[in-house]
């Protein structure tokens, strides 16, 4: 069961940092306020995530968070070099990197294994003066203990695609789109108490017209709100490519979610097998250059313009019989989760009663 915390509002950065935020593409995401998590809904989505296909499985078909969603919801750039390189976990490596970046290094007592304690960064923050480009690039927010960005992305995506499950949004003129739901709990206090079982049943009963396949059309969002830097990379949003973050590789399975781009959805090819790269996590000492380790995936991203999918745009409700017949045949047993969980519970209870009866005979 996933539990979510309510994060304290972030402290305001020094205003001279703004130019660096804009230059690096992090300005819009830095402006996102507190988007309170709805843990039951997140758990309901997690239940329907299939890692072998890299998609969510609903009764109406497969869907996923795409590069388009990352750009529109968080305002992050979606084109550029892969996020990769070496990771160094020895104290000597940490010491050298901190000396290079900050001009001062932590003591061994300021570290725990391959991690630097936040208390050291907090003390460092008070000593850094943001008076030139070098120090501006060093600046960091040190009051966060957990990263909630991915949950903000997932929740906002679900509320956009499944508006009947969403709390009442705020100002629709805000960019990035995640800010439509900043502080939503103030006006929708009871929404936080919706249970997992309710979401599970609602997703079981999902009908075609309830899922918004293309939520960023002209009738849904004012084109003038989308910054040119974000809109400029839209051609890449339909690329079938690996998404790379150091040790982690995820697959951008566009061929399985064509309807999210207004294209005809056919029976997709075999699932993309990422091998050990898909489950890689940074636990324990790990001194490795991930650009070399994942060189084949890096090459695919480098050639991303060769992997853009295109097709004639089709009406939103065109006939899907062949795809849906295949989809229900392949995954139908796992689309009605309320029934599936009910059967599992009954099986456990039956086993418990049998064991209890046998024990007291």
C-alpha cells in the first residue's frame, strides 16, 4: 500500500536564480505549488500498471504517461541529451565532487554510506552567497526530504485523462497544468477520503467516453498558454524510444497508446524487453559509467528522430474491434480487478476456515 505525505510549501529561491532556471528548462516545474496526493487513487493506478508492456491497462485499452504529458503537466523540456553519466559512491569521490562544486567538502561524519546528510547541505546553504553564475548553478533547495514530482505527474495525468475522478480544478489559465490542482484539498476536503475500493470499482466500470484520449486540444487548453520552448518539441512526443535516467531505463511505448496522439491503434508488436536495465536501482556501492553500461539505449535515444511514429489522424470514436478483441483476449482476466480481488479474498478466507476447522477437530 502506497502512503503519501503532505509536503511543506517550498521556500522561495533567490530571484537571481530565475535566469538559470529558465536556461536549464526547470523554471516552470519550479513554479508548481503543493499538489496534495490522493494515495488511494495512486494505489488504484499502480494496480493497473503492467511493467511488461510499460502501460496502464484499463477496460478501454492501454494508456501511459508520455513525453507530451511530462511537457504539458510539469513544463519540463523533452528533447536533449540523455540524463546519464557516472555515479560514484566512495567517500573520496563525494569529497572530490563537493570540492569541485562547492569549494568545501563534508567530513566522513557528514556522510552515511554513499549519501551526504541533508544537515550538511543545510549548513552549506547558509554559507553560499548567490552573487555570480557559478554560485547560482550550485544553489539547491535543501528542505525537501522526499521527491514528489513523479506523483504530481501521475496524479495530474490521471485527473486530466479521467476528469470524472478528479477534484475540482482551479485556474485553467495556469501553466504548467499541474498548477490547476495546487492546494486542491482546500475546496475538496472530502475527496481525500475516497477509498481504494471505490476507485477500483470506478476503473472496472470505465466506459470509452469517460477516458479523454487527447486532453490538450485547442478546445481543452488555450494554445497561447503553451510556451514556445515546450511546443517546439512536439514532434518528438510520439517517438518510440527508451527514457534514460542514469541506471534506470523505461520504455516510451507509443505503439501501444496511439490513440493518445489521435492515431489508429492496431495490435501492437511484442513487448519491449529492457532486460536487467528495467529493474536496475542504485542500492549499495556503485561506481559505474551508465552511459557506457546503457550505450545501446543511449544510441536509440540519440537516433530518436528515426523512431517517430506517424499515421493518418482518425475520428476519436473510430472502430476498434480488431484491437479490442485482441486486447480483451490477451489481458481480459486482469481488467476487472474488483472481481479478481474478491475471488482472492474468498480463497484466503476459505483456506483459513478449512485450516481452523481441521485444527479443532
